[in-house]
């Protein structure tokens, strides 16, 4: 019989739902030593918090995250707030001895992230950042193929994360559902929101990034601000692209925007090695494209691998070959791995420390865009 | 606060899991008047039934389905057994006044199906058959587009359901996990298993089928039988293809096999109308292909619609544009619609009576394959 | 220095252009013992014949094909007329000792075809039918892969040829550019025009077809006839689908129509073998899809082979990897192979005799559609 | 009757073949006032020049390009030599009053290019550079759609040109077939060879580029040199990526490499506008992807436009809908347009002056890669 893992969730937005669903579902598909228990959800607006709790079965509600953190019946704090609150909550939660599952990006910048790392490390609490795409089975498979050495020496990495949801000038910034456009709450625009995903995957698959040259753009300079009620300058980057050099000698291009008409969440990456290449696309997340130069030349081509068989990562838990899973399952997998980590005493990745590397690259990207100079990331390579 | 809808599930296989997951999940995403409660699961093997109950949170276990049906605390019986038990259970459950959710195909043949229809209709109980693909959002969208009249007069329908999992001669027939290869348990092979899905969708999208000409083949004539321990004649159809004429004057081809190397569950359909065409593929179930002849000729082409936006069927309940859902969600949608049906006093489709039409086509297909003659389906057109 | 091969072309339509281009081009890319020389073009309308001759560089013009056939300076007659003239011309040309390159389908029916075969065989003249798709490099590659045994035992074959150009009721039948809708000129509709291509490829790749069950439909029953100036009954089949059994035990579906909105010339075939499968699509004719079950299971998927490398059929003659050729090149390849055949004294395929097999299947298909019975093709299996 | 346009071709390599084919073919498909006549081919190696002349039907052979230029019977010089000879030949040919068709890139650098522009402009001779991809029908269609204003304000441009043919360390540099790896002959690596194509298309579709930040890499530092017989330092860039800002405010990423395993000639571009987006891929050059935000939201998706209909650019000259043309046809179109230009007295684009803009961007890219600084192109925006 699984032991309880008592969850205290802070925030109730899109990510609050994705995580709650993962906690509810994981035990039905994975055999684990711990079963997440939805102990409490915390939000400033009590009515909304109660509605969320009712919907998902949280046992209680808090309106002050400090109170939540102090509760003895909570094992783990799940931080789903806007980015500007991550650090304060995480540092306090660590001090209270709680495990922490923090939404990405880790922090507003690397300095904050460093402080958070020190907090969890000195407290010795389990910690993890929700870079969920690592646990899309096709992405995990990509990692396995690289680790098996199938690609050989890597020459190129390229990633984009393209959306089109902020093209309208009528869209406001700030507040419920729109804090990602408010630089005070988000820290940056697409860099912290979307490129952070691309960078996390890249560091995981291809190692450290040493240098970047970046440009950013804010296409719509002013928007109504929902918190002030006034038209205000937009502080975030609407688009960002950068060149990078990895420690392994490979070259990369990264690009993200919310102005790419026709793309809702087109996160793609491709990696070209001496012997093989792989690519992936979030819009068809259950497929991995694989090219193996070792194939007979007359039948050599990109293979479209439908990642649904039982011998593919995580897929023995779900249905049968040919039947795809979706976006939400990546969170289920991450909860499963977090619990496995607790059980085995090994950290589930990415830890805060892992995620700090992504933060350093984000900082370097934003610096480079400001200065127009190639910028060292200071990251481990 | 939602009222309980007490479920008694019979069977614990692949479909038992898919349905249980739907019951557990639906309330978190849909606002409904009833909340499914996993009251009991029933299977002959008590140990397995208990394990299944533990995993999914069923409150109790039964080993005799007659006992389950008699329990006062059960509102609805979910039949997930092999096909040869559907009729007897359904007739008894109807007599006991239970709602019934029956796995597809409805029955071993149209005669059994007719008896089941009479039973539920005279008992006046809610009834539904799990032809889940109707509730894949892209398929529901296809139905909506047709109902809006976007396609105009229909000329052609074509569907295939291709798999490759029984090519090996080492595969046995009969028993746990393999009853679909045993004619006594399944009634037929790909016809009842896979073509039944294709036919259900087709009847829903394009109306009744009047006539068919079919061929079947059993490539591997003998297999070890797990129930008898002997090599026995294989009684099912490994492959089946048929030509059809619809009541609306359109022509169709249907094909299914478990010997199409490279295809795991390639269910595709395409429908060509005077003004527009649509096609869909289960391997990428979150996309609908749409061709509109009304587009400017120089930019006319098949549109790949990523069915993930909030204005697409069911998608307001899930995530955000670009983030796909998977196979299992079709069952969640079906439970939601079943409960809506109870609430509104309108049957959720397909009812037993709807599913009987599919059964009639299946019977005609198998007859035609036996006789080599074009065969009337006797179905409503 | 190449020797001349003097061509006398009869007809100047779409196929006249495709063949003329092939004769003009072949010597620039293939090293051959003979160089086609455009000696004469023949058509009833002298003005048009002259214009065509001027455009392509034909040295002379004839208005009576009998005169052309009698000319001593003509080595080979190329028959590009409507189908109803093939037999008479071919029999006469054979009697005159000319080589014959005949457009497909060979004839109006198998009886005519048989007479044509006897004529060329008794005259001992080189003969070939322009089933050009055999020489699309991806299709030739498919043939090679099958001949190498990569697919193993074949279970399934499926082909469609879908167009949408005759949906409008305003389209007339008969005469210039529209003779394919006139049953007197064409013999049949999609069966002889499009399915003949599908059948030719199928017989080549998968051997003989023993039996068929077919249906045909004429959606628009009457059309203005350009030759009579009256609205007349349409005698051709607008659509045709059939089931088939091959001599090797595999099952097949074939379908063709000119009412599949969204498809211009979607000729696709797929063949499923025990060990591998292949598929091809005329709309992307430079690609072959290949699935090899022998691949490691975690990286197994359909390979999209870009058939442009120098080690692929015919491709050493053209450009460099990645740069595609198109439709017209299949005719160039066929001319090259015809000339190679003359040089080596081996017939270039398909000969009249090969094409007669396709004619037999077409006849059986049309018979089956009329009688509603499974029909033996009488073809070699 | 068409008047002769006497061609003198210098060089006989891959491009020599592509151009010769275009000259031979154009008159059969386009009605033009001039018919190219293959008057002479020039190459240092007389034997090879003769073989080439025999194959293509050139009337004569020269071994010194200066002699060719002086011939009175030559109207137009076609420069297909390695890049390092373009300037000297072009300047001399202009002085001799010849029209000039020059292979891309225009020159080794912008200074040379400027000199060439002045030479042709002061001589008043027709001049054009073979950036053939502008005349792939799908690309021309993209241009037309943009010019019609369908995209609205442009936010993003991205292009890659990926190959994998130089990954092997065994490949030599220099000499026949390999001069593109020799910096003395080519001037640069992928920048002048592949990115020049990308830049030409981009400037044409999206206007001037103002600034770039670039990086280059030479993965294999030394290779055997075929001209010296020694292992020598490789002077070209194997890979190059750059960020760019266009004059219209849009952002861009460009990347090219010969180390992207799995890609033979993957030239793709995508352009995202406020109202619509388009993308194209050389590997399927007969298709254009188009997304129109104005479509009804429930059927909105990327349209795959099969650019083969008669109302699409150049396609009325070729076959029928659905039948694709290939790479070589872009050269035929360019010859046709060059001749139209002569007839109308309007320059066919890109002229030397147009191509100089591409040269300036290439120079800025290479400078930026050397200095690590954002670099102004000095180009017209």
C-alpha cells in the first residue's frame, strides 16, 4: 500500500491544473511507493481557491503561502505562481524542510536561482523544476538514443518555440491569465517562458552552452495594463533569437516568438550528429524523427517513429501500440520520477541546480541582446 | 455538488482500464450533475479483480456478474467482457433496471443485438455502446463540418483500419489478452473488432449502407489455442475488405487487417464531397485534414487542422492551443456525454439501437465474404 | 556517334508533348546507341499538326496515318491517339514492319489487345506500351526492393488513383481534350484511363490477379457531347472500385474516381509484406516510403526516402542528391530503356503482351461491375 | 519564327549542364521571340569541352574564354566557372558588348561585384545572375502572395540550407567537382554557395537586410588539396548561422551547413506575417505551405498547396494538375524570363545590381563572424 505524499499547491492556474491532474492520475498507472495526496491549495483569492479545491479534491484551502508552508501535514510544496514569487516561497519552504516542486523557469534570474539552490541544498530537501518536456516519451527516447552514442560527434542543434497568441494589439498585459506579458511578474517574455524550455532540453541532450549572441524585439510597445488600468510600456521580449556554441563544439540557433502566425506551440528541436540525426515537434509530440546514416543507402530516409510501443520510455504504463498519449502525460511521468527519486534517495532531474544552468543561459541571452555582444554564459560545459 | 453515479464494471482488461480512467478523470474537467463512483468490479478471477480494484479504487469486488447486477447500490453496468458474453449480461442487467454501457461491438451478430435492443428499450434503461472514436475531437469536428453542409453532395467514403500484430505464427489464440483471435469469444476477427469502428463512424458521418461485397482471409490457418492447449483451426478473419454503397448514393471501400506491416492502429477515413473533403488518421488523432474547394485556387490545398483550440469539440475542457490530448480522452468525453444524456433525459449515442445498424453491416459483410455475392444489409438508409 | 531512330508520331495531344519532350531530351542525359529523330507527326488537322511540328521540330507532317506508316524513312510509330484507334493503327504499323510505341491502355478491350499482340509478334517488331509510372525512380526502386526479397511474403496491396476534374456538370464530353469522357473514343472511364495504370504497376510489382469484384458509378448521367452538339447519356464510368485476389495469395483493393475533391492525380499504392512495407504517392513522386520491421524496435518507423541520389534508379543521369526530377522524366527513362532494348535485342517492358494482362483485368473489372459477380480475369498468375 | 540568341558558355560542370538543358528545352514549352542557339562552349581542357559540346550539341569549342568573348557570332556569355573567375570574364564580356548570364554568387565579394555592375551598366548589356530558386513556381507564388499583401506586416523570416555531403574527412578540397571546398576558387564555403541563395530569396521576398550577427565554423580543419597534392588548411566555412534585422522591422535567422546529417539540399524558408504565413522546402519544391489566419477558426490550418495547376506561376507551360516538375525547370523559366526581358527591354531579375545586394550581406556575415560584432550590411533597405 502506497504511503501518502502530502502536497501543498500554491497557485491554481493552467499549471495548477496540469500538476493536479498528474497527482490524481499517477497512481493508477505507475506502481509507486508514495501516493500524492491533495492536502491543500493556496491562493490569495479564497473563493477561487475553494472552487479549485472542490474541483480537484484538495482537502483544504489557504490564502497565505506562509501559513501553508508552516503546516506539519504538508510534505511537498508545489510552486505554480508567477515567476516573481518563486524565490521567496522556495527559500521559505526549504527552510521549513519541505520538498519543493517548482514551475519553470526556476527564477527571475540566475542570482535568485543561486539563492534558491543554496536554500534547498543546505536544507537537504528534494527539489525539482517542472521542465516537463523531458518526459514526453519521444524526447526521453531522443535522450536515450544520444546516450547510446547513436549520433556520434554532434555538429548542430537547432530549436524554435513559435506561438502566435499575442499578435493582437488589443491584448492587455498583467493580471490573471496575462501575467506572462508583465515584465514585473514574468521577468522576461519568450526568453523565460519558451526559450527556457528549449534551453533545458538542449542542455540535457547536448551539454553546456558556452557563448551566445542574441537579439530581442518587442513588436507592440505599449499595452493596457490590467493591474494599473493604464496603457503602459511593454517590458517583455515578444521575440528572441540567439546563436550559441556548445561546449562539445557544436553550433546552435534558437528562436522563440509569440508572433509566428500559424503556430500555436511549435516547439521543435533537431540535432545533427556524424552518424545520425533526430528531430521532434511538440505539435505531434508522440513522434520522433530519426535518420540513421548507417541504413542501406537506397532505403535511407528520415524515419517517423510513432512512440507508442511498450518498449519506449514510459509507454508500458499506458495503452497499446498506435494509441497516442498527450501533453498532460509528461507531468504524470515527472511526478512518477519525482516519487521514484524520493524512494531511491536520488534527485529527480532537473533539480534546482540543473535548472540554474538554464537560468544562466537566459541571463546571457538577455544581456547579449542588450549589449549586442557575444556573451559567455558562465555555465558548466 | 455532483450526485453519485454508481458503476459496476464487468471485466478488467484493456477496456476496463480505459473506462476506469475515464470515470476517475471526467469530474476534474467537466462540470456534470453526476460523478461516477467506482462501486464494484467483477471478474471470475478474484485475485485479479482485487488487484484491479485496488489499483483503480473500486470499493468492492464480485466474481459473479449476476450478483453484481442484483446489487441495489449499482446504477450502471459497464460491460467489458469478451463479445460472447455481451448479450446475456445486457439482457439481465436491463431486466434488473440498470443503465448499461457496453463495449463494442454490441454483440456476436445482429440477432443478439436485436434482443439486446428490445431488452433495454422495454426496460427503459439508458444504454450506450463504447464506439469511442466518435468523441475524438477531430472526428467530432468532422461530423460538425458535414452537418453544416460544408461538403455538399457526398461521392466517396473510404476507410481502413490496419494493424500488424498477428503476423507471427507463434502467436496463440484464446484466453487472456488473446480472446480476439478466438472465434468463439470474439464472433469474428477484424470485422467485429476493427471494421465495426469504421462502420460506426461511417454510418454516423455518412448515413446508412445498403449493400456490400466483401472478401475475407485467414492467413494463418492454425494456431495454438490457449484454452484447449492444442493447435486448432483459426476461425476468425485476419483481413477483410469490402465495397459498399451508401443510401446517399456514395461509394465506399473499407479494409481491415492485422497483417499490414508498419501500421499499429492506422484507422483512417476520408470523405469526398462536391465542395470539400476531409480525412483523419488515428495515428495523429489530434489533426483533421480539410480541403475546401471554395478557397482561392492559387492557395488551395489540404489544410492540416491541429484540433486543440478551445472552440473545437471538447477542447475547452483541456489545455491550451497547440497542446494535444490522446486516445484515452475519447472515453472521458463519452462518459461526460453519457452523464449529460442522463441529466437531460436524452440518449447518448450510439445507443444499442444505433450500434445494431453496425452489427447488421458486419453480418452482411461476413455473409458476402462467404457467398461471394453482393449482400443487402437490411439497414436503415 | 548515335544512329538515328526515326520517329513517326500519330496524335499531338498531352501525350504527344510528353513523348516529344522525351525524344528531344533523352540523348542529353543518356548515352545511347540510337538518337530519336522527329521525322514526322501525323494528325487529321493539318494546321494543328504543322504547329505541333514547328514547336517540337518535327521534320514533316502527315494527315493520314496510313501514309505515315508506309513511309520508308520511319523506324518507329508512336501511337498517341484516342484508344479506339490503337488497334487499327498498330496492326497496320506492325504489318509495315515498324516498331511501335503505343499509349496506354493498349486497347479498347482484351480481344483487340490480343489481335495487336499477334500482329507485333508475327511481324517481329519491337513494341512497348507507355505505362510510364514504372520508370518513376521511386517506383522502379520499389520493384527492386521487392525483387531483392526485402518484403517477404506479401499480404496486401492497395492502390487508388483519385482526381476531381469532372465534378462540374458543365463539363462536356467528346472531342478535343475531352475524348476521355466519350465512351466511343475511350472505351471506358477511369477503369481504362487511371486504373489501368494502377493495374499495370500492381502486376509488375506483385504478379497476376486472379479474381475481382467491382462496382462502377456514373455520377453525372448526361453531358453535352461536343461531337454531336446534343446532351447525351454518359457512357463511361466516373468511378470504379474493386476487390482483388492475387495469384500469390495477397488481397487487394483498387479504387479510382474523378470525383474525389482535393485530389488532382493522387495515384498511391502500398504493399505490405511479412518483413517490410512500401508505399508511394504520385503527388510526391520523388519519395518512397519504406518500413522495415528488421529495424531496432525503438527506432522503427516509416522512412521517407528522397529518391534523388546517384545510386537510385536512373538518378545518376540527372542532378545531385536532394534535387528532384518530375513527371516528364518517366517518359525520358522509358525512351532510354526502349532504345537499350533495341540495342540488346531484348524487349522493353511492358510489351503489348504484358499490357494485355492489364487489359484482361480491366475487362474483368467492367464485367464484374455489370454482373455483380466475382469474375476470373483469365490472366496469367 | 524565333530569332537566334547565340550562347557562348564558359564552363561545363553541373551548372553548365543545367543551363544547357534550359537552352535546349525552353523553346518547346515557351513561345519566345528568341531561340537560344548553342554556339560554343569554352573550357581549358579541350577534350572535355568537345565531349560536352557533342553531348549537348554546341556547334564549336573554345579553350580560351577571351577568344570566345571576341567572337562576333556570340550574343550572350554564360559564366559557369568557379567564382574566382566571374569578375574578370564579366568585365571583359561587358566590354565586348555581350549580354551576360552569370552563375551565382555574383562574385568573390562586394568590391568585385561593384566592379562587375559598373561594367555591365556602362556597356549597357543585359545581365542576370542565376539565382534559379526565384523561378521555382512555389517560390514565385510566394512572392506573388506577398506582393498581393496577403501576409500583412511581416514579423519573422527564417531560412536554412542544410546538406551533409562533406562530413567525411576523406573528402579532398580543390579541383574538378571539389572547387567549392577551396577558398581560393570559391571565396567562402556555405556562405557564398548556399546562404547566398537564401539571402537572394529573402531580399526578394522581404526587402533589405540592415544588420547581421554571424558565426562560422570549419569542422574539418585540414584536407588533402587536389591541386597541390598536399594536406592543406581548409579556408572555407563549413557552417554559418546568422541573426538579421530587415529594413521592414522583421527579425530573421539564417543557417547553412554541409554537416547536417540526413539533409541533402534542405533549403527551407518561412515567413510569418500578421495575417498569414508561408513556408517552402526545396526537398518538395512543388509544394507551398500557406496559413491564412482569415480562415474560419475551426478549419484553420496550414494548407499544403500542390503547385501544379495552370493558374500557378509558369505551370500553364507544362503538364496538367497534379503532375510535378522538378529542379531543372527553374532554369528553363529563368531563360524564358531573360528572353522576355530582352524582348521587352526590361531587365530580368536578379540583375548584377540586385545580386550585389546579396554579396554585401554575405560580406557582412563573414565580417561579423570574424569580428564577433553586429555588422551593418550597407545594403539598400
